C-alpha cells in the first residue's frame, strides 16, 4: 500500500513539474519557434502572379447558440487579410476559400462566412470560389485539386506554424504552389523575468505545439 501511495505521489509530482514547464514562456516560445523555423515573412512584391490564391480555413470560431450565432476571428485571421492583400495586389484574379467545418460545428461553413466578408471588403463575388465542405488539411488539398486546371499554380496562404504540414499535403496532391506563410507567433523580444513566470497563454502554445507535431507525424506517415 505504501508503495502504491509513493508511486502516485511520484507521478503527481512529475505531472505538476511537466505542467509548470509547459506553462513557461521561455519554453513555449522555443516550441513555436521550432514550428515556424522553415519560413520567413515574404513581401508581396516578391510573389509572382499565379492562377489562384488559396486561403485555408482555421481562423473562425462560432459563439452563441443556433438561434443567436456570432462569428469571431481567432489569432489566425492574418490568413484572410493576407489573401485579400494578395488579391488587391493583382497576384491572381481568383480567390479560393475552403468550406472548413467540423461534424459537430454549428452555423455555416467558414468559407461561406469569409466569402460574405470578402465581398464587403470589395472582392467581386465572381472572383471567389468556394470548395466543398472539408474537415482537415488533406481534404482541403483534394477539394482544391478538383477546382484547379492541370497546370495551375497557386499561392497557398496559411499560418507559418501550419505551412510545413499544408505544403506537404498539397504537394502530395500534385498542386504547384508558392507558400505564403503569415500569422507568425514566435516572440523575438529579449528574454526577461516574465519569461520564467507560468502563464495560461504559454500552456496553450505548448498544447498547440503538441497537436501540430501529431498532425505532422500523421501526414509524414501517410505521405
């Protein structure tokens, strides 16, 4: 019995230590930096013209209930506005938005909401294409492949942390692309004492890192 109690205490202590370390900005920032290490911000002027601009889902959350739904942006909203910037800079006459929607989600698919918003920002409806409903990056790539002509080239817009996985999946679908990473989250500020104080935001970043690495592992095994 004493041995069981000792083991429980030992595992509890390990759990607490892992939780504290995962909540430290000094550690979570390293994790985010690793996810984004292969990419740097790109000036729009450096991007060549292509057949379509593709903006991946993952920037909207739905709040409220079915009778009073509201759509709010997450930190990944840079994806949408980067797509608009590319369009307004004449990098392509076509803006493709994906109808991202999970089986348990309520409300309209993300791409449908973003289409309405893009029109409000001045994009003509005839210049916007929506995919079928999709649930993940793999489905997004396949849905977009069905829209494109055989030799089409796209600008792929997504968050920097997500780009390695997205680029791999899209290339596996034989889509010719230029990666346009946005939404960089790695803090490049000087290290201070605040970086050694646990925070909920840092814990979220660490869990985000774990989820993204699981996703990368899955697609590395698949492709």
